[in-house]
């Protein structure tokens, strides 16, 4: 039996008739930029996340970048980021002319260690970007306390955390702004690139609205040098349909995670740990093993697809050579990069698929 890491075709197929009918109507409307569906999605997603404002943008990287721009982050500023995140978190900072300053994660949750943030703050620090990695909320309260103490902005990277809850409240409005990606493989995924920023700060929302549309509020009147980063109406239509199913699909992820956790205890794999206050969205189910490459190879041979999130931490990427980091400077992120393995996870992964993964792991993780 073959178990793909993620089956996007199966996900599409489940909502096919509803998505296709709405997209066809949108295509026939003659309206191809902005408009009713984009506005409707923004309203629905801000309700879903319990926030006052939502601005749709072209992708998750732009959501992060434009939110930082709206906070006036620029040349010479420093922004604290996790050492073990996807590179987009760092790139958004660099795109502003600012410098990403890495802070190591907690071993237990993979999220930024709040106790290590203060030591990374300098007079140039302007903001902190916690990432809710793998769908598990970062510990926002102590991070908010540090941000307040040093008057720093707080921007959350929630690209993997649609529907996750921190202390009972959905991710979306705890901080100054929250950046979302609707890349197809995310919990709320479009049929192409898409993203958004949610915020309760009307000024940030307004600035992103201007920035994402050529720096313009009124057509052909340009207040600032802006960008073209708009949410496509066809994507908004697909997202409106899929948002209705997000909680149900997340509940399936929760059940799969519970199943894995129950059955993989005692296999020698390090399993995800969830603090009492966290309700993860289970974007990924990530385990660790000292012989990760061998385990992955065995699973591959058994027909089970896995991925590594992420094999090279940003500070060791060629793209960030200019920052001058060397191996050994962020040992937690580096050790995770060697040992992490993401198991198949998604709302369409069925019982037989889960069993096949568990059986393949039983055989291989002891090795
Ligand atoms: C996917 C992702 C992004 C970037 O989103 P795109 O829509 O691909 O630009 C940013 N941060 C994290 C943590 C992500 O997983």
C-alpha cells in the first residue's frame, strides 16, 4: 500500500463540485482583480480568527513582508526570528533591509524559546516574529511580555496554524499582526498562491491595504511606493469554500495525531509534545530519530512518503552566507535538522493509511 505524504488531489476531489461551481461563476462574472469574493473572504477570515481586520495578499511571504513594512521596519533594524523556521520568516525581514536575528527553539515544542529572546535584544531590535511551527501555537504570553518591556512589535507567522488555539483563543489577534499563507499544502490551502494579514490595529490594516495595491487608495493616486500583492478572486472563491470545512478537516488531523501518538509510544521515536494550553492545528506531525535518514529510507521502501521540515536551517543556507554564521552556532536548530521527520498528515489520510505508516515505523524505528 502506498501512502503519500499529502494527497492534495484527494482533498480537491472531496469539495470538487462546490469549488468548481463557485469558480465557474467567478470566471463568468467578468471581474478578475479584487471585488466581492475577495472582500467576502477577508470578512469571513477575520470573523474566523476573531480579529477586526483581514487584508488578502498574494502569498505568505508577502503577508510577513508587508506587515513588517506597515510597522516601519527598515534598513538597519533587527528582527528576532526562530533559528529553526522556514526561510520565508527570515526573507521577509531581509526584504525590508532589516537583519534577522535567530533565537533557538524549545526542544519540547520546536517553537521559539521565550526565555532566550531577551539576550538577543539590542538597541536596534524592533520586532519579534514567533512562528507557530507545525501548527502548534508558540507560547505567546511571555513573548508579549518581552515585547511590551522593550517596546517591540510582535508579528506572528501563522502560515501553519489556521485554526490552532492558544489558551482557548484562535490564533489571529493576540499580537500587532498575524501573517497567513494559503499555499495549497497548508491547513487552509488555496489552488495556487495566496496569503493574508489579520490584525486588530486599524492603522496596520490600512497601511497594508495601501502597500499591497501599488501604494494607492484611489486609482492612479499613489501615496507611497507600494507593491502589487493582491489576493486573486479565484483563490478567494476557493478559500471561501474551504474555510467552511477547515474546522472539520482540522478535527480529522487532531484524530490522526492522537492515533499516531498512542500507537508510536515506545517505538524509540521522539513524539510531539503539547503543552496544556495548546490546541495545535496539526499542520504536520513531526517525530525525531537519531537515525532519521535510515528510518526515512525504510519508510520510502515500504511506500510511505515523508518530508523533512527543514533539512537546512536558514543560518546555514548559502542565501544567508553574508551574515557569517557557521555550523555549531545554533545547535538546537542544527540537531533538529538532522533528526526531524514529518509523517504523512492530512484530512484525507484514512485509517488504512495511518495503520500502514505505523506498521512501517514499527519495523523500521527499532533499527
Ligand atoms: C508556507 C510558509 C510561509 C510562506 O508562505 P508562502 O505562501 O509560500 O509564501 C512562511 N512561513 C512559514 C512558517 C511557512 O510554513
